[in-house]
C-alpha cells in the first residue's frame, strides 16, 4: 500500500524498439523498471523495422506492465496516473503504447499523461541525481535528436542549438555500419574506440557558419566514408579502433565545446546530458572534464536510463501531474512532435 502523500506514476514507453514499463515514486525514485528490448531481432536487418517493432510491442506490452507493477509491489489502485510516450517516434510503435495507456486509464479510472519522449530523456537525470533542479543547460543526444537547450523549469525548454543534418546517434550508427560493426552502432564504436588512438586520423570538426551552438555531422560522416573508400581502393586494411576513436573525437569536440560555451555565455553553472549517446563513455569523461575545468557541475543519467526506458517517462510525467496537465481519451500518437510542443494538455 502506498502513502497518500506520495505520487506514484506508471510510465509506458514504446516509441522505437524497446517495450518498457516502470513505476516511479515522486518523479525520482524508481520502484521498477522493465525493458523488453527488440534489438536482437532488428540487428538481423541492420536497423529497426517499423512493422516488426509494432508487432513485438503488441505482443509484449501487457506482460511488461504486469511485471512492472509486480516488481513495485503495487496494483492499479495504487497509481496516481498513467504516463505514456505520445511522440516523437515510429507511428505504429507509438500507437501501441498510447492505445494501451488509454485503455488502462479508462479501465482503472486513472488520469492519463502524454509525455514527449525527449523530455523523458531529460527527466532521466532527476532519477540519477535527486538534487538536480532547473535551471541547467542540457545536451540532448539520441538516435533521432541533437539539441542544446536551457531547461529553465521542469516543463520550460529554450532551444539554443540543434543539428542541421544527422542526429549524433544517427552518425554513430552510419559510421558503425560502414565499417561493419553492426547495429546499434553507438555502443560498438564506444567499445572499439577504447583500443584506438583518437588523434590517428584528423577528421573535420563540423561547424555551422554564424551559428555557434548548432551542430553538423554530415561533413564528418562523408570524411569517414571517404577514408574507408580510399583505403579499400588501395587494398589497405582499415584500423577500426583508430577510425572509431578519431570519429568519436571529432563528435565529442563539437558536442562538448558548444555545450560548455553555451553554459558560459548564459551564466549557467549546471550542465546535463540526455539520450542514448549520453551513455558514451568518452563523451561522459570529456564533458565531466570540461565542466570541472570551469567549476561547473556536470550530470548525466546512469547508463540504463540513457537509452529508452519507461522510468524516464514516468519521471517527466510527474512534473506534468504537478502542473495538472492531463490528456483525455482522444490522445493520438504524434510521430513528428517537436521539442517544446505540448500534446494532450
Ligand atoms: O535515446 P535512444 O535510446 O533512442 C532515441 O530516442 O533515438 O538513442 C539511441 C541512439 C542510437 O543511435 C545508439 O547508437 C546510440 O543512442 N547509443 C550510443 C551509445 N549507446 C547508445 N552512442 C554512442 N555511445 C554509446 N555508448
Ligand atoms: Zn530515446
């Protein structure tokens, strides 16, 4: 049984290739965190196949929710609300989570909260760092997004910069595929780079003219592909660890330098990171070092909360609960939802 003063939220996430459910207390304490990953199945195809993702979400979602409640030792009656990722993501995948959450909210008579997936990634920081409060600068680096934001308040984001082309995670995945490391590429490049020299190959650090806080990865990606093609044409073997480390170095320089410059320019002393790429060990080390040199505090979620999970959705949902922002049963999936756009209340 739960204490009346506590706010218990069930989070549901199904925007891409993880079916996840989690129970979180007061937006920061995780009581259960169940993730059913489809990665092994999509790996066979070299990337996420949307139709397969939807079918697997459909098969797994009830079991994942049951398990999340069982592990938390709670029942539907104990919940204060049900929070679900409403977008952005794959439309068919999102629809499974949204339909499930609506059906549950109706059946057990609990309020429904529509969460922006990226706001969920940011809120993962509140789970790993109970003391973190806005304002702070947040670098959001996932498979589909690269944004530099000032989080002014729990639901108030100012976007300062964004990628002009690929997202950081997308660049990792494309480079990994080009050197035959497979999907998902981020963790594979991360591992390979540990054995390589980050200064072995001088790849360009992307810059967007007159836009100091924006990012670009397409020139870097082309430079890596050219390097691979040239080596292959000459019959030379590619040193994968050196290539991975040098590519990663160029990505990290761009991300870290712009993030700390943004914090300095805005007089903000707290810097956080969010999204799948924030699990990257070299990026975590580089951002920590850059912040320490400037006397800034640096935050990033524990690795399990960096990639897709439902605890982050429940954590973000908590702040919407506090603000009284609920969705109704007309809620639909919003595959192209932009950061800062509100859905369902
Ligand atoms: O946030 P996320 O789980 O899903 C989206 O919302 O997109 O991010 C997935 C991305 C993938 O591109 C994956 O390759 C990347 O995060 N990623 C990493 C690492 N772990 C996951 N990139 C670099 N290093 C990692 N350790
Ligand atoms: Zn994500």
